[in-house]
């Protein structure tokens, strides 16, 4: 059983030595542990610091963002023979002593993805607004993904090899929400385990300038994934609005027409009703087409997954 601990890093020479020094050297049930630092186009000594600490380094020529670094590391870890991949932050936010608890559900065969739950409500360095937004965001992700994830934005997570082969990160913003939604759509078993965060001030987040911008970008990411993987549900709901309104107007016109109450005076309601119903029908038709595209995408992803497995089994 091989575990690879991957660490996406961008200009982290200050925090990386502490992060690497805290990683466990052995875990019950794991035969081999390897550390892989994904250097996301750093302009400082991140790569040198990582190599000096004994970590493998995968260097990206230019800065591509956290989501790209995460997915690049995931692919590389699979290619390196990882049975389990743990992702953690380079700034030593998470307590590395919780890595054994993080991988245990995968070793037990009870989960394919494990998310470290920081118990956001207890984090004093989070503002009240940030704690509220984190809880709200996790609730939305649980509803959309059908999982029981307690801390959806946590980057401290463990992923099994089969799950890693099925994940495809589309956004360049952050992988946290997108991968949970994908796992839910793929029927993977996702669980949460409580984890600790290290005390002390961490550097400010580089992903967003304010809580408001983070919420907007997160909502956009979630909407994109839901539409990509389950568009019919969204288009059915959207199309239902004009159809219901149009049907109500049509019923109103028919009532006045049958009752003989100035039927000619309500032709405008009939015209508007027809327009609304046609619009709703077109939205539903677009949903059917999008759903067919989503099915095709899932088939292509399964094909890519099988090709990856074959390529890893036969390196020739």
C-alpha cells in the first residue's frame, strides 16, 4: 500500500520546511510514504527547499493556479503508483498528525474520498461572517452532491486511486467544491473526519480578496458542475417557470372564453400564454440536448479512466 502526500505550493519557501517536517514517516497499514510537492511556477526557492527536505518535486513552468496544481499532482501521484493520495496545504494550516485518521476510512474500504472537517464553527481566526459563509456553502454542497461533508472547502483530504482516476477538475479557481460534487455525481462514497488546524497566524488567502468574491466564484463553480453533470434537472426547473405562468394565463383565458365574459378582450393573455409555454418548451428541449451531452461526457470520462488504467498497467 503506497501513500503519496501531495502539496501544491506557490512561493512557499517560508512555510514549506515546517510543513514537510511535520509529515508522518510511517502509518499503520501503509507500506510506503512518498511526498510530492507541486511547484506551481514559484519565483522563490520553493523547489530547492522541497528537494532539500527529501520531497519529490513536480515543477510547473508557469503559475497556473491551485486547481490546476492539484489535478496535476493527482495525475502524477497515480502515475507514481499511489494507492492513496493525501492533499494538504503548503502553509502548514493542517495538523499533519491527523493524516493517519484521514486515510483510515480508505484503508478500511469504507470510503473513496475523505474530507478533513476543521469544525469551522470553532475556528477563532475565522470571522463570524466567514464561519457563516463556510457553513452555508457546505450545506449547499451537501444538498447538491448528496454527501454528508461537514467542511466542503477543506483542502485536507484523502483520495483512493480509483476515485482519483475519475476526478476531472475543470475550473482554475479551486478544486475543493468541484471534486466533492463530481464524487457525488459519480456515486463515490465520501465521508468526513474531524481534523485539527495548527495555531498561529497563517498568510492571507491567495484565492480571493474578500468573502464576497469567494462566494460569487464558488457559486459559479458549483453551478457549472451541476449543469455539466446534471443539466436536465436544472433546465426542467428553469423551463417550468414560464410553462406554469403560461398555463395559468391560458386557463384564465379559457375561463373567460367559456363563460362568455368578453372573450375578445383577453386575446392578449392567450398570446402571452402561448409565448411563455413555447419558451418553457424550448428550455426543456435545451435541457434534453444538454443531458445527452452530459451522458456523452460521462462515457468519455469512463474511456479516459480505462485508458489511464491500461497505460499505468502497461508503461510501454
